[in-house]
């Protein structure tokens, strides 16, 4: 049986932004690691997007050789404290665990987190740098893809500069994922400090495509390659009547104001006033993050989702925590219209019942409207969490960069090479919104492709 992980009590956590999951102690980590069968086939490794040698690092935990476990993990993953907290291990590494077929899989994610935190708390240097190559590479964006690419390139000996559009580095790790899931000071900033120790330079408040163009990075600033990891930060809306009312947020704006701008604190200049009842439209992790943030701001929160809970793309852990914290799930329900008062502020929504019939191309059940089922619910705030697309600013200002009909940058799958010479891309800017670990894997693959490109470039 899996060793349970201690969590902050519900009555405490709904009143603060402290981390909910408290992680393993040394004793608990060793006990959980002892459950691993050290399989020869290691399906867990096959299902890990960056191919971490999971049985090997767990074997070292069993022996209490935590630094050796860290050496194994950091060969593949430069941000284990982050991945151990936010990656969907249940459908990745843990989904391949043999023990999970008849019982509970080994808690690989929690063990990865334990080792990542052990490194941060004990200030252990796990990176072994190669000699300097005296070649400059620019990384655009400081989210998971950019950080992974930058750390890999720095270890390979390149001079790396990250250009970040916002005033703080970290991308979605800082502005998108709430403090109660991913602490900023304790984890994200420490992970970024490790990058700085590798010699990576970070320049904030630089919008590549506006402040400086890709061509200027090459022609005027002397960079020999560029990696684009700008994510997918442009929110989608439903296009329904009343969507422009005051009190309608995209999840991006809502979470950025809460996480990056600390707008839930009264002393800040841009407070979040959300009223007593909040509706969050969507069923993914971002919807859960927005809903659980709104709970902490004192609101009654409803998740409005057009399919059933079984079809929700959010992690089971996130759904579980949302329910524990009092979030109400209105499934098989879809908004038809947002209602506003005489001053243009949200006062409610017209909702329509749905039913599932058949399956679509992806294998998901198809939601169909139930005729004559409309009803009205009162709400003070509506948060749209129905997905995002990449911001097209770089492709709009650089004709050599091609994008597809979903605004994603077109690349070679194995290398991240774009249609512009010397430019590579990865993460959500290429795939659309996905997971942290997939973005990191893309960043790392692109770093090795850049190394190959520059090593064979005689210019």
C-alpha cells in the first residue's frame, strides 16, 4: 500500500495560499521507495517524457543515498521539485507502474519531489558543466521549455541569455500555477537561482518581436541560435452573448493577477473583487486552479462543465482537492449567455443542460444540448478556463517563422527546428497548452539539436 502524503487540513488551507501537499519525510520516502520492484522492462521509464531512469534513482533512495539519486534525476530533468508537484504522473510514469495494475503505483512523482527538495534545501551542486564554447544562444521565454533548454545549453558550455516579457522569470510556473500547488519563493525561485549559478543571464521586460526582433538578436546582438519557448498564453473565449461584461475574466488574467501580482492582498493596487458567487467554465487543471483560488478569496465557486466528471482532463488529485475545498461541480451544463446589470457588471448566466451521445475523433463523448433545458443562475464573476493558444507576436513580426492554423509554430518533431535558420522552438508554443514535463522534454531536445547545429556550423 502506498505511503500516504500529509496534507494541510482543509479548514486551514481554504483560508490561505500555503502549499496543500506537504511531501514525504526521509523515512516516508525510503518506505515508499522500498515498494518499487525494480522491473527490468521499466514501463515507468518508457512513459516518462524525458526518460528518467526511475528504478535507478528509487534504488538509491532505498539505500538512503539521496545525492546519488539526485545525480540520476538531474541527468534527465533539471526541475524535479517542480515536476514532482505539477506533472500528471498518474498518466505518465506512474501509469506504467506494474503495481498500479492491481493496486497503487509507486508514488514516483512524490519521490522525485522529495529528491528535488533535498537538493534545494541542502544547496547541493548537481550540475557538471562542460568547457565553455564561447558561443551565444538566446532563449525566448522563461517557462518550463525555456528553462530546460537554457540549463541544458549552459551545461554544454554555451553562453545563454533568457529574454522574458514579464517582470519576473518563470513563465507559467509563476503566473499560472497557484502558490498552494507550487510555492514561488521556496521552489520556483530557487530552481531559477540554480540556473543563474550555471551562468545563465535572464533579462526581464523584453518582448521579443516588439522590444527586439529575432533578426536583431542575430544581426545586432551576436546570437548564433535562438530557442523560442513562449508558451500558449493567449486565452480562448466562447463567443457567447454578454462575454464582454465587467466581471468576466480569462483564467489567464485571473491567475496572473492572483499569482504574479498578488492581487488577493488588499494593500496591492489591483485588487481582485469577485463577489460572493463565482462560475468557472472548463474542466482542466487551469479551471481547478482558478476555482480553488476563488475559494480562498471567500467565494462560493461552481465549476461549469459540459461533459461529466469522467471526461474532465484535470488531474484526479486536483479534482479531489477542489471537492474537498467546497467547489461545486455543475456537470453536463454549458453557458448560453452571460447576464449583466444596468451598470454592465455580471449578475448571472443562462445555462443549458447537456447529454452525451457517441464519441468524437479523439474518443471523447460528444456533448449535445438538451432542448428546452435552459435555466438562470446568479453569479458575480465568470472565469473562462476553456483553453489557450500561442501568442502570435513573434510569427507576426518574423515572416520566416511559419505557424499552423492553430497559431502553433511549425517545427521538425525530433529537433524543434523551425522554418527559420538557426531558430528552434518547443513547448506550448509548438503543441498548444500541454504539461510542464512535455515542455521541458521539448526544450532539452532542442538544446541538443542547437548544440549539433552550432558544432557543425563553421560560421
